[in-house]
C-alpha cells in the first residue's frame, strides 16, 4: 500500500527552529517498510519542508518520495496518516491526535500498525 504521512503535528512538532520528531516515527516506518509498504511524506508547508524532515531524522531508508500536499502530486495514497480529520475522511487512513508539544510518552503513531493488523485480519476472514 501507498502510505502518505503528514508532517506538521503528525510526525513533527516544531516551534520556531526547534523541531521534535514524534516518538515512534522511525520505528513505525521501519516496520511498514519491512512489510512491503511504500511510504511517502507530504506537507502543505511544501516539498522542502518534507525533505528537511527526512534528512534531519535520517528517514531516507524508509521514504520513497516527498510531495507538496496536493491532489495533483501524481500518486493517489491508499491511506494517509494525518492529524486533519477532514483529509482522513477524504483519503481514508488513520487520524492521529495533533502532536502539539514534545511528549516522549506519545504512542499515536503506533496506532497505524494496529489499524493495518486489524484490516489484514478482516481480509483474511472474508
Ligand atoms: Mg498536520
């Protein structure tokens, strides 16, 4: 599946020049990649913002490409991970609570693994 991750308040909390990657980002991406999914990062803040995030946190091994958040980016997501419920309704996926302060206890991103597991289970039963 093509899984698209949002940046601001999904993978990242930023305040000025201080950036905080959400806990589990690398770990969850590694698991998804290992399961054969293609991972993309997109942001309404723009392509450069996504590329900076990827470089800063060494996400290159997991991320296939970055995009400006635009329906015309040329690829249709199978699912998205986003803090914006409106977009999750539109594309389907996992709506995570907005990451608005550094919180080492945050486990929101791990929910995507649970959701995919539940979907696989449903598929194998039908
Ligand atoms: Mg966001």
